[in-house]
C-alpha cells in the first residue's frame, strides 16, 4: 500500500490540473472497483468545478462546487497518469505511482478536465489492475461523520502532533509503541516504513509499551518530543524525495522516488546500524503481522 508521502506526492503532481478545474467529462469503464461507483457517479461529476484538491491520511479528496467530495484511494496497484491534449492529440504523458499500470484494459476511470489556467483538455487516467482502490462520492456535510473518517486520528504533519499529545494519547496503553503509531484512530496516515524509520531516529524500541512516552507524573518524556519531531521530519524528507519506489512509485515528472536510498533500518536486515558509534546489526521481526526493522543495540 502507498503510505502518506507517496499519496502526497501524487496529490502535488495532480494539483496543477485539478485545482479550480472543470470536470468536462468522465469515462467510467466498469461498474465497480473495490466498491460499486453508484448509478449516478458520472452524473454527479460532469460539469462540476473543483473547489479544492487535498489529502486526508492516505485518501485524495476532490471537493466539488456541488457540495460533493470525491474520495479516492489508490489501493494496492492504483495509479494516475495524465495526458495533455491539443486538437485531440496527446502532447505529453506522465506516469504517477506504479508505472507498470499502463495497460489500457486497466484504465477504469478517465477524467477529462479543463484546468483553470489553460484552454486545452487534460485527461487524468486512473489505472488499477487489482481493482483494490476505490472512488466514492460523499456529501461534504457528511464527510466528517462518514465511517471512513469519523474515527480518524490527527494528521502527523499538522501542528497538533507534539510530545505532550503523544504522551496523553498513549497514556496507560499497554500496546506496543509501534502498533500504537500505526493505529489510524490515533494518528492518520502513518505507515510501516516511516514508523520504523522514526523510531530508529529517536532510539526507541518498537516493542516498548506505548505508555512509556510519559513519566510517572504523566508528563511527556524528552523522547516523546523527539519522536514527534522525527515523525514529521522523516515524512517531510520522504515527500521531498518523491516517496519510496519499492513498487515502482513515480513522481509527477515520471522520475522515481528515491527515499528508499535513505532508509536506515527498513529492509536492511543483517546490515550494520547507521547510528554513529553503534556496532549493532539491523534485525527483522514480525510484529502484529508486519515486518519490523530495528537495531537491538541502540533502540531501547
């Protein structure tokens, strides 16, 4: 699954075409992806103007002037590519996320949009071989209470995340620190790769109890502040790098994301720890059904 930096990279790549654009036409080539589109899917999208294009956790949100919000999730193999047209001929094609998803038989939805700053039509094509992604229209007034969003935690890149928040959030929780950080009801959008990296940078074991971020008085420990800073830091670095190209993720200009070259623990089992003066070796253990990479020597 793409993690927050990969989804944010896709959002930034598509934003120049979706922001304030008019959706002139929609080609819906099958009745469903993971979920059915609904009988009025095309009707509710065509001839609507995009008010804003944003991201919430790992979802892309297309806010329309009709009061609807198109919620999109890439699933396991979803991809976007765009074709700028002039006189009905493609002039440029750019792959965005999972470059292998190019076969026309997997082009399930095509948006024909007119961006605010140009006269030409841009085709934004959604391709998904496994069809595990989805698109669903939700009235804006019901978005916050929708089952997908009602219990969603805070954004890890927002100002709300700090050591005091983490300590209070995880107070008296016996679950492991890593499992708590991956719980989307606590913090939305954090995934396995970047949690492993943030914990390593902080020097915290992923197997510690989540409640250990606070002292006996309940006040946050110094490590809680460090962890919140490293979470934000590693996500921002990954976004700047265009994400991690573990599954052929590509940036808006077609180039590969390269944050995987900066991994310090993830997917480095058996290799030397990169902490200065640490002689530890990175280990991998299965934790709550996910691979956890860590240094047993410097992560305490």
